[in-house]
C-alpha cells in the first residue's frame, strides 16, 4: 500500500494534528489535491500560519487573495492564527483579516510585522475569546475605553507603539486573568513610564531597548504580587519601581547597566534563583535584607563593583548552594578591587556546594576570589573553571596550577577545568 494510502486510513483527528504541524497555511491547503479524503480536511485545521516570505512569494495581490479566500472558506473554529508579514502593502489588509479572525473565535493570535502597521480597533472587539495575543512591530490605535480581556492569559508586546502611558496602564488593567507578559520597548514607542499593575500576573519579561534616549523619566512600575518569575533589563536610561512585595517569586533576572535608585533587590527576598548585573553594590538593597530562600546565584562580572556585591550577597544568603560567575556584557571600566574579608560568610561554611566560573582569566582579583572560596568553602563538592578559548596555553596552565594549590586544601571537592 502506498504511503499516502496508509496515511489516509488514519482517523481525522490524527490527520488534522499532522496538518497543523505544517509550516504555513499554503502547505495545509495544498494537501487537498492528494485525494478526496484529504480535499475537505484543511478547512478543519485549528492552526493556520500565513507567511508572505515563505517560498519567495512575490505576488502581493495573490497572497492577499489566498488569505481572504482560505479564511472565508474555513469551516471549523481556528484556535491559532499567525501572520508573518514583510510586505508593506499587506499592512492595510491586516484589519480585514483580524475582523475575520474575530468571527472565527480565534484563541491564539500572533501578528509579526516587519514593517510599520496600524492595527484596527476590531482587535479589541475580539478580546473576549483570546487566550494568547502576541504582537511585533505594530501600532495600537487609541480608543475611548478598552473592553475587558476576560480570557487573555498570555500577552507579548515586542517593538509595539502605543497611544501613550495611560493607554498601557488601561490595557494591562483590563487583562483580569493575565499570567504571562513579555514587553520589549522600542525607540519612540510613546511610552515613558510602563505601568504593570496586574494582580494575576505570574511571569513578566520587561526589557527596554538599549538605544532609548528619552528625556526625563523612563522606567517600569510594577505591582504584581503573584509574580513567580521576573526578568528586567534596561541600559543607560531607565528605572524600575516595585510597589508591593512579591512573596511567590521563585526566579528573577535583573540586568541594569545604569546607576538608578529605582531598582533594589530588597523586593526579591523570596527568590530561589537570581541572576544579577548591577552597577552599584551600595544601593543594591537595604541593610538588614536577608535572602533566606536563595539557593542559586549567578552574578555578571562585567561591572566594576561586582566583587563588593558578591560579598554582600554571600553574607546575606545563608542557604546558598550554587554560585556562578559569568561575564555576560562587555563594559569598559576600572578593575574591581578585592579585600580578604575579616569573617567567612555563613553559606561558605555551611551550604555552598558548587562554584562555576565562566570566562576565568586568572587576573589578580579573580585568583584571590577563587582562592578564598576554595579555602573557606567547607561544603564544596565541585568547582568548575572555564577559561576563554582564546587563552594562551602556557598562561592557562599557570592559572590551573595556581588554583590547584588552593584546591589541595579542600580534598573533598572536585576541581574541573574546561
């Protein structure tokens, strides 16, 4: 029996699942020529991806007609509808397609545009059924009042332009069950203070473009007490104010390459995992703050004061078990200064089990820090040192020899070089 005939004997539910995995709607519709069994199936596929760049589609009019016709002829509800548009002339059609999508009761809508496009107000009218909405490089229209997004749980806003600060505040406030939020602010998006006040929010990624040069205030204001994961990034300009505690926070990534009084780690005491890149150690968090739940700590070594921040966190994280150093950003500045502390942090003598150092170059300060941890880490089980691939072989051998001397004082610890 030919392969196509064998596939045809599969139940409809399985065939529809196979069709939903095809790259684009054009591929899905093309299966109708296989046999009479396949001819009507495409009309019941729950996922459609329209990509005008796929297979070098250069006839814009033909692509538009294909989208119009296939959406109108589709018979079953479309759960996922994805538009990948690169042709500027197609931007005017997106309003019609969104209107059709609303009638199809789409639950997951993705609009990815490589050229400026204004999304119509019909997008808001279809909010009652949406569970996931992902927008990229789009402009949102202003409305007198926003409807409630009663079922929206996932919202992604990448390089989106808005009517203003108040619109953003209203938009997020109307998402009563929102759990996952992704925001990547672009240049000239008409928003300076991005307010995230969502009681139901569990995960938030909030990034500002490195090229932003807004005058005055430019930052995030967060009021999300249910957050479990928070990722914050801004460079040169920006601030982040967290208005309420986050008792459920499990993981946080905080990358701030600018001296700002707005972000402090005092709001992150519930986190079990932290990744930190901060320019100042003194203002990182208030005196008396203790990170009782912190188990995994990763510190970026690009900032001048990373050693001071490290010692503060070691002293204030009594249950830390895993420590990682990694230079994630290239920032020119003075070399950090290391002074042997007068006392050993509690975590080094009672809980720290692993140390991983990515990009170890064997500088005087790095050697002193590594030696201190190897000498005082009573519970260490494994230390992994990863040197840059460009390191001179003789220099690398010398670095390893120096660390090995310290390692001999910790015979129960495994030292791994890479």
